[in-house]
């Protein structure tokens, strides 16, 4: 919608991880260096952790896009909420092998034969597992066992594990000592700083043909960083909404106030609504009030009823504000349509087609 308005070739802040937009912040460059180091070693485990939306999947896809296909056969797994045997089936399937109806022993045999075939071709097998924080200890141990497939002088399978910070707790649990011994490198991907966040935004805009329109002043960039905390996904979510607002309100320069307006809109949209009127006796709201009564014994039935009425009024006010904003957005779109040559032509044609009443003068005798 806003791409053509700002002369962009595509949406610069889509949520889908796209290696085309890869931005090498200090943290991302170091994480990529660890992955490339692991590839050069050809064995063991590489562990990369990071917060939600930090860019781990983009890292993986950027790596996959640069792998030499004549040297490495890679499999990428993103569905990790599975038990050990289903995870094994997923590994077998990701390498393009049949898995339906096979026992665990058959699956392991097929995988081993495949890995040995890859080795005979002078290639290496690489397994990348995203969302590793969902793996339980038994599943992690099953993956470790796969690293036992070896020839006399080298490993047949190398594994990269990428996940959220809680995976580090699994990795350092008492039963994971054997896995830790096989981890040759580990890195935690942190958020970008304010300067990198600004460069990240400008990089993504420039990738789709940005020529300075729209512009963002220093206050706008500060507000963007304050909201996103340097997390790429949060930055993308906010910037997409900012550009949409700019299109609707015909803005070509953004200030701190514009960014804060969008931040407030996002906060309102994701605020959990309460029921209007008498709440359900089993609702969380009543549970909180009941808990407060039990703890302090100070809240009376009249106070509870007053709180409910106040909450209902606030909800109605909030809904009216949202309705007003929606109407403003619709009017903005209609204004744009009317301003186009096609819209003006349509209005002229409609006006010419409408019969005009002849003025009539009544005379009283």
C-alpha cells in the first residue's frame, strides 16, 4: 500500500525472515563468524542463542544462501516441539529420506547409510535446528547420539543449534555434560544499540530503493529505539505501522511525536479487553478481586461494583477512540481516491448524470 507512495520496490519491514535484508550488526557479524568457523571445522555442535526476534532465523537463512551446494548437504528444522522419535523422523525427512512406517532402528540405519553416501561423494552433511529451546533433554540427547556416526577420521554429521536464551539452561543442566564436550563454539546474539538500529532501518529502506523519502529526525530514531530495544523484529513491526500511517496522513517527515502516536496505537490494540457490564464470576478479573478481598479483607461489594463501572466506562471510551481513528483512516483513504484523476473523473460523471431540479416559484393568489 505505502510502497508506491514512497517509491519503494517492496515492503522494507516485513516480518518474514529474508536473507536479502541481512544487516551485519556487530552481534550478527560475530554470530555469522561462529557459524562459518563451525563449518570450517566440519564437526561438533555450534550453539547460537538470542532473544525472540533477535534475527537468528535470518542468520540461518543467510548462511544457507551462501553454502556451497557441491560441498555441503544441509537440512533445516524449525518444528522442534516433538518427542525424541518424532524429532528423528523430522531429521530423516529433512534430508529427503522416507520415514513413514519405519521403526527407530530403520530410521537410524537409513540416516547412517545416507550420511556415508554423502561422505563418499566428497560432501558433508549439516543439520540446522531452529527454536532449539523447545527441545527437551531426551531429544537433545537423541541429537547428540547422531554425532556418533563417524568414519575413521571424521564425523559424518555436524549440527548447529539456534534457540532462545532458555536453551542455555538445558545445555548446562547436569545430564548434558557429553553434549557440552562436543560444543566447539557458543555465542549469544544480543540486541542492537541505538546507532546500529538507525543503520538497520536505513539499510532495509535502501535495499528497496529509498532515496530519503520519508525522512526520520533524531527524535524519531530515538523513539523507535526506545520502543524496540534494538530487537529487529520489534523494529520491523513498528516501522511497518509508521510507514502505513505516513501513507494515510500524507507524511514525508517523521518526528518523535509521530512515532509515539503509533506506539500508543499498538499498545492499545494489544491490550486485553475486559467484558462490559457484569463480569463472569469465573473471570480473571473477579479472581483478582477475590484474591484482594481474601488478602486484605478491605474491599467491599460496593467498591467492587464501582470498579466494574469505572472499567466499563474506560472500555467504552477506548472503543470510541478506536472508532474515531478508524473513521479518520477511512476518510484519509477516500480523500486520496478523490484526489486522483480517476476519482475526479468519476465524480464529474456522477454529477453530470444527476438530474437537476428546475427552480419553481409558487404564487399565491
